[in-house]
């Protein structure tokens, strides 16, 4: 059972977790991150950036002071509880367990239509489903949530409720 935290952070924190950043569309989140002030927004990334070691754009972006890269997570709950929202803008994704993990921790999630578990997301209720390859759509949804904290808190509550409902549904294979 996951620990649910509805607290909002001092800096609005967007989380990304996934081991294949090319497939998971990380570059679109990184491009979106450049549109936000380094004083008010934080991007928390748990991934392996080896695929981007020779990619100048990515290397330039990840050096920004509002990007935090995590190498190792002793407790995944610490990651999710450090986030206000989660973003999984995958280009290619089978199911996407990150979606369920985010919902379980009460985190609204932005996913692309290419994430199989996007069927669990209802726009403006527990997250947003966007088209893949779109840093503009990611920017819009982050801005909406960061500028409407009441909506964010409601979506956090709805995210947890969605996870609980999924566990008791016929779709769950717990």
C-alpha cells in the first residue's frame, strides 16, 4: 500500500521516471522545462541519460539549475512524494506502470496517447492525455496545474481515488 501525500512543494515539482528516455519522450519534457522559471519550478528526473550523452540540446538543458537528476532511489515513495505532478510523454509505451504508481501516490499525471494506461486518465480529473511529440501540450498542462492549485489539489485527490477504484475493478490484475 502506497503512502499518499497531498502536500504541494515550495517549488512546483514535475517528476519523470523511466529507464529509456528516448522511448519515453523525455526530450519533450526537457524542452517544456525551459519555459518555466528556475526559481518557481523543479523537474525531478529518475532516468539513465546514456542515450543522450552526445546530444548537445539535452546536455545543455539538463545543466539548468531547476533540473534534478536522481541516480538511485532507495524508496520509490520518496520520489513520488517529492513531486506535485508526474509526466510520462512516451513515444512508445506498452502499459506504463508509472501511471498507476503516480495515481497511487495521489499525483496527477500527464501522459501521451501512446501510453497504454492512458485509458485510466480522465482529462481535468486525475491528469491529462496529450498527443505525443508535443512540448507545447506539456507546457500548457504544467502551466494550468501550477497556476490553479485548487485544481491540482482536487486532481491529487481524484488520482488516489482513481487508483483505489482501479484496484477493485475487473481491470485490475493485482
